[in-house]
């Protein structure tokens, strides 16, 4: 608990400073760009690493903070960032006059892929935007997500109990479409790994040509080849080589996992993974 409190204090100071900066930048919101592309998720799949790597490319300009959380309304159940409007969103990005030499602006908010409201909201405001989905083996993603919540004192249940009770926890959230609910944000362990359903929602508003799907394993095992695909997709120099490929935001509190947990999750995701492979035309072997 002490560690959690220590983390919260600097985070609140950082958030307060950011809001001051955003209020100033909103004055010039009409003169600021929209992102050319967005990393939409998935959470615990390497979005922080990808954001960091892309930020090193001279033609790519990141948002002033990694996770803008505009189209999903944000992580605070009591504050809906989508209601803050277009000027607030634009304040996260550079001025038009600073975007010469084919520079591209981008942001990364890993809740976008999971929030059912996000695809339509994005398409209405930025219909031509490109989208990047980085996906991790859903079994490993689920387990990582669970320990992330444990690390932040938001989960008290043992892992198998938390997984098996997810449907009951999530039922009222889905029934009421309460996507700002803490349960939706923090306890959606298995649901976030149903990638085919999430990508299909985006395909209702965007052509597949606007969506790049990446296997997170290849980002870390074949980083230069994977980044070259991203550069080609967003339209910048694909031969640029970045120097710092250190993985970011790696969890450190993971315990040994009972084999029954793996068996349960592998069975749960098996058919869903097959649906994903059919949709994207690629088999990740999960």
C-alpha cells in the first residue's frame, strides 16, 4: 500500500501540470493537427514500448502524454474526457506550422480497442486516420493484466477466482453500457483478449487498409522488421533505425502460475483466436 501511495502522489502532480499545459494549448486548438495515426491497444501488449520506439523517429511526433484517453472518456469514472471536446483533444498535438517534412503526429491509448464507443467517435472526428492494433497472446495478456491490477491494489481475488467471476462482474456493465465503470476498465481480463470482436467493431467504420495489426511478440523478437512495417504503413522513412529498443512498462510482481490457469485460459480463447486469424488472414499460433 505504501508503494501505491508513493506512486499516486507524483502521478497527481503530473496530471495537474498536464491540465495546466492543456488549458494553455487549447487557445490554439484550431491551429493544431489531429493525429495521423493512433495506437488503439491492446493493453499490456507493448503499446508503451511501441510508443517509445516510434517517438525516436524524426518524422513522428508523439502526443504530449502517451495516453490521451479522449475517445474512451478516460480512466476516471467521475470525469468524461470526451465531453471536454475537440479543442482539448487537439491541445495534445503540435501546431500545423511545426509539421513540415512529412511529419506525422500520433497518440497511444490502449483502451480505445476495447471501448465500444471509440470506433464511431474516432471515425466522426478523424475519418481518414490510420489505426495500429498491437496484440499479445491473450493468455499471457490476461495474466499480465491481472498482476497489473494486483500491483496497483485494485484486485483482491486469487487469479482463478477473478477469471471465473469475470462474466458475473461484467454483466451489469455491458447491460447498462457503463464503459466508464471501474469494473470495465480494471477487471475485464478475458474480455480484452477477444480481439476479433474488437477489430470487427472498427471495421464497421474503417476499411481494413486503415488498420495495421501487429503481433507483440514480433515487436520484441524482430523489432526492426516490425517497425519497418509501421513506418511503411504510416508513410515515413522506413529505413530509419532507432537506437533504444529497451522494453517499457514491464511488470515485476508476477508469481508462478498454476497450470490449471493456463489450461482454463487456453481453452477459453481457442475458438476466439481462430476467429481472429480468419479476420486478419494471419495465424499467430496462440
